[in-house]
């Protein structure tokens, strides 16, 4: 008698979903150690996501090698399709992986200040390049996705200020 798999059917069907979602990702929502997710620009290469963090680049607050992270990817129309746990590793500037990946990430960086070679050089001294690889089966996918919107109020920030009433040169009379 054949041995039955201990993996639930949802997991078996979701692994190709994760692979396909990663291939098409350009933005990933990354939650570090249970904190609210942040939208981060990323580059998919060989089934994993690479993202840059540091001065002059996006802020991946709390992201560090070995810290638990959850990655949420969305489909073409903006709807969430899968959330999976990620293994986070730091790509060292002196390593072989840096030499092959950093130029690819720099070439895809929009509105870059300088050439891709200059960007890679700056990143090697000022920034960090992270590799996010699927660590386990998806946390949510398919039928396990919530039906509600999960919309949350905006987080407090010092960048907001009260809205002023529009300026008018003269008084408008109502009839």
C-alpha cells in the first residue's frame, strides 16, 4: 500500500502558486517578526526575492538575517494571492552572489541617481542586500484567504498635518 503524504492538499497546490507569484513580483509586502507589513520594491531571481535597504533607498525596518519574516504577494489586479514565511539572508558585498545579483538589482532600480555600476559601488558601502526565500508552505493561499478587506486605519506619522480650508479672495454669496 502506498504511503500517504502528511502534507495537506492546500500546501501541495500552493507551492507552484508561490513560485509563480515570486516570478511576477515587483513589490512585496514584508512583515518582520509580526510587525505591520511594509510595501518593498524587490527583484525576483531564480525563485527568491532580493531587496535593497539603506540610505537613499527604501527602509526595510527590522529586516535582518535570521529574523522571521512573512511575505505577501498580490496578483495582477491588486488582490492578495499568497502569504508565505521567508528565510532572510544578507548578501555580503564581498561574496560571489553579490557580484551576480547586485548589478541585476541596480539595473532594475527606477529613478536611480547615477549608473548601475555607481549604484552597486554605493550599495556595497552604505546599504544591505537581502535575499528572501520561501522557508515553508504558504501561511495563507486559496481558500484560506480571508473574505474581508482587512483594511486598517493609517499608522500615525509625523508627516501628516491638519488640512487647511482653501483660500478665497472674496466672499461667495449664496442665494
